[in-house]
C-alpha cells in the first residue's frame, strides 16, 4: 500500500502517517512475546518499510503495559540446541533488519521490555521510554542467555560494567535507571510517549534521507572497526554524500538563505 493508512498483519499493524511508519505490536494474550509468527511479521514489516519511499523514519511500539515481554518461553522450552538455533533465525533476522535499515528506527517503549524485548529496543537507533517502562535481561533466570544480538549491542552501548550486572542478576530496572546508564535517549510521562516519539521522528524526517543513511552506517559499521578503518569509512561516506541531490540542495539552500527541501536521493 502507498500513501497514508494502516496495514494490518496478525500481530502487528503498520500505520503510515506524514512520512512516518508506526509499527504497533499487539499480542496481548502473551504480553507481546515473540513467537515465530510475530518475529516473521516483524521481518516482513521492516522489509516493507525499507522499500517504501514515503516512510522516512519508523517507530516501534507495543500496547497496554507491554512493549515485548521477551521471546515466547512456552514455544521454545522443549527445544534442543539445533532447534533453538533454527528458532532464533527469524528473531535475529528482524532485529538485524532494524539495525541495518537505511532509515532511523525509534523504539517507543511503553511498558515491559524484557529479554528479547530489550534486545529489540537495542536493535533500534533511538529509545524513548514511558516512565512506566521496565527493562531487564531476564534470560539468566530461565537458564539461558540473550541470543539475538542483545549482549553485544548492550556492551557497545553502555559498557561492560552495567551490562554484566544486568546479564548476571536478571534484575528488572526502571526507565530512569536505564536512562542514567545511557540506554535510553529520553524518559517521558506515559501519556506523552507517542507524542514525543512522533515529534522526534518528525524532526529527523525533515533531514536528508541520504545523509541519515550514511550517518547510521558510519556509526553502526564504524563501531565494529578499528579507529583508522572507521575514519576511512567516515571519509568515504562523506564523499558519497556529494553524489546526492540532497547535498546540492542543502548547500544551495544555505547559499540562498532558505530552508532546504530534501528529496532523499
Ligand atoms: N513467553 C510466553 N508467554 C508469556 C511471556 C513470554 N515471554 N511473558 C508473559 N507471557 C504470558 C504468561 O504466560 C501469561 O499467559 P496466561 O495468561 O495464559 O497464563 C500472560 O502472558 C500474562 O502474563 P503474566 O500473568 O505473567 O503477567 P504479569 O503482569 O503478572 O507478569 C511479566 C508480567 C513480569 C512480564 C511476566 O509475565 C514474566 O516474567 N514474563 C516472562 C519475561 C521473561 O522472562 N522474558 C525473557 C524471555 S527469554 C528471551 O527473551 C530470550 C531471547 C533470546 C533470543 C530470541 C530467541 C527467539
């Protein structure tokens, strides 16, 4: 579907509104636990968002008191290691899709973000949370560890000290503590979560999509490289901006003392 409107999946919806793609997860019977179908739908929706030229920034949120309460424990409890690896495929795939998406993705965390839910928030670029949100890597309490990228992303984001504490204790943390750890960009009153998330998304969506893509790539790919290699990456992405319409428009608008109108190309 192009233009404004809502696309419904079984467990999620995609609302397209003024350049934003708002994905809402709704599996209330299991507190939005990531079962196979939900993971596969999340992979599909972010593939759709990548391809939709009208969506410039995505927001991911949940319903009621839950963002995502983790992977579906009942669905995975009897698996052996080979089956667990296979089970992980779609979950890792949708999180990697979000992480590598050419557009910014904002997690608007409305409530519980446990286990795979916290890993999902970690795969997003920015995280705004309701003051009622709760976070935790609870896997240790179940005899497992996070497997979908959350460990490495958390360490890179907040450092080993707090990451090991979260992983080893399986404790639940409130939004303010997570903000202080550097895990969240902002904590807002519960009723203002979507208003704040949309305002941030709108502000970003006015920028050049080309420059946003390269900025995200420079940070994500650069953080896996040595400093000299990362600086080379920054340099080459900077140069590539000069092949875009948006660079010409941005600098011409400055010279003409007017606001740039970017076309994301
Ligand atoms: N999986 C399956 N069902 C769940 C899950 C879950 N993660 N979380 C909640 N539910 C279900 C409950 O079983 C319950 O179902 P029912 O009504 O049929 O009994 C329903 O949701 C409501 O839950 P509660 O009654 O427990 O609700 P409360 O408000 O009392 O408690 C909690 C909320 C604290 C969130 C509690 O439900 C809880 O502790 N849930 C489990 C949280 C957790 O441990 N998450 C980590 C899961 S492991 C994981 O994420 C590993 C990721 C690895 C990578 C991904 C691999 C695919």
